[in-house]
């Protein structure tokens, strides 16, 4: 095939040999050109028909045409569509405008660039043998393809011209539907948070205010080129992708960044793309994380004003009154509510001045008891609730032993 970037390139013919008792091979059509600019000579032809049951350049309704508007064919490409049944001897030699309306052939053309991306569409009603110049269609690319569908079986010819010099003519080949089902345009999306596939809550735990990194793995799972690939996020995350096109089987990783918000967080990634053979492909994937606020609490328990975490603890007189103090401190950066202090000794009733604590705040709860004859241990516990229904707690033990005063 002629390389438009190299107008001096001459490409020879291609021969496909098969055994005489075989049917024609089911392979794609192609075209070739031989160009000798010094001799003002160009020649072109078609190769093998995609349909083994059709011999030669048969009438059909679906054609794929190559257009060249530069390089060795700087005078452009012309297209002609006709059907022998629309011609007769009485019309030969007449101007095309004199043909009756019923003889017109309606053709719908879809223009594609070299990679198969659409350039535009147009529907024409053509008189028999009427020539259409590609340059009149206003395409944005000089080289590419036309997919032409007609309302009746037709022949299509392409004429490639060099200004004041040579020309080459090709009869378009017919495209019949290929055997077997096709997949079409399909895309898959896998979204990850902090490299985890967090499709279900809670997802990874991230401190509030820390950086969040999302990846969006986009895969072309269809059988056609995808273009105009766009990845978005329903929470306004700006997603960056390295490419906007994927061939079948290819994947790419897009990325997004954010700052962890408080509590359970969900965002939904979405990808959309266009298939070069038509159709739109979309996919979505959710991802969760839990933004943990800075919530914590500390409890220090004292017996008679002393800290006795280890036995035997402080010595007290048998039968005397023992006093405990429970010092509670909010060591986080969020206000705590429903602050409750308890003791594992059911006989000990703990009293607190209030049930909430601002960040950095402290209060002291108190309780009393009577010193018994045995070595004693009890455990103080504090619980509280913060944002996101988080519950925090802390414990601290105390010990004492008794001595008989008499």
C-alpha cells in the first residue's frame, strides 16, 4: 500500500497462491499501488474478496474505500457509484442532472482516519456515474477510509489523481458480514484506593487529612479500537490518564489524588469511550475508605492519691475507707461524648462531673469503698464516642493490701 508520508515509495503486487481444489481463502481485501513518478505512471488494483462465495467485483451494498488527498496523489480522490440497472441506452450521453429521480442511488458514507477513528458522516443522493470529490466533503484528515452503504447493490470506483500527471483507478471491493459473533466496543474499569481493591466498605483506614491515592485501571475488553477514553469520578476527583486510545487487549492506569475526609467515604469511578466501528462503551467501579478522625482517650486511676498498677500496691488499714480517683483525658483532636467510667467491682459506684470532653480536656471521677481483709485489685474502664460513631476506651488497674490496726 502507498505510504502517504513517502510519495516516492513504489509498492508491488501481492499474489496469494492456493491449491486448485481449495475454496477461495476467507481473508480481507487490500489494495496496492505501483507509482513511477518519473514516467508519470501509476497503477492500482484490488486483492482478495472477503467473501469466498463471491467471485470478482460483485454488486453489493457495503464497501470500504481508501481515500488519498496528498502525497503522490496531490489532485485527490474521486468516488463514483453506479448500478447497471439504473442505466439504459436512452440515458447514455445525457447530463447526470437529466436522469429521473428514481434512478438516483442513495449512499451513506462514514469517514475514518488511518487508525479507524470517525471523521464524519454524510448521506448523498447520486445520479448514475456522478463523480464526488473527497475534497468537497470537508474532512479534517487527508488520508483514511470511507465505509459506504448504499440502498441497493452497486459498484463503486475510486480514482486517485496526481495534478496534471498520472492517475490510478480501483474498483471497490465488497464487504460481507464476517462469520461468527463480534464483541464490539467494551471497556472494563478497576478502581483501587491505596492500592487496595476496596469494592466493599469499610476499605482501607486512612487518617483524616492524609493523602489518598486512587488508581483507575482501564482495559479494552472488546474487539475494536477505543478512542476518546475519558475517566471521571463522582466526587470531583481530577483523574489523569496517559492516553485517550486503547487497542483491543490493551490497558492503562489513570490516577487521582485527594485528602482523606472524615468517616466512611465512597466514590464512583466511571469510564466512557467510543468504538471506531460505532457504539459507546462505559463501565463503573466503586471504591471505599474509612477516614479515621484523631480520637483517643486516657484513664489514670489512683488509690488514696497514689498510682498502684502493680501488686501488692498501697497498704491500707482494714475497715478503713478507701478512695479512688479516675482521671480522664481527651488525648485526641475531636470532642468526645457519652463518656462513661466504670469499675469491674460491682460494689464500686463511680461518679463523674459530666459526660463529654473537649480535645485536651480532663476531668476526675471518684468512688469509695471499705478496705477488706484480702489483697485487692480492681480495674477502671472509660469508654466514649467520637465522630463517625467511633468508640474509644482505656483501662487502668489499682492494687492495695490491708493491715490490722489492732
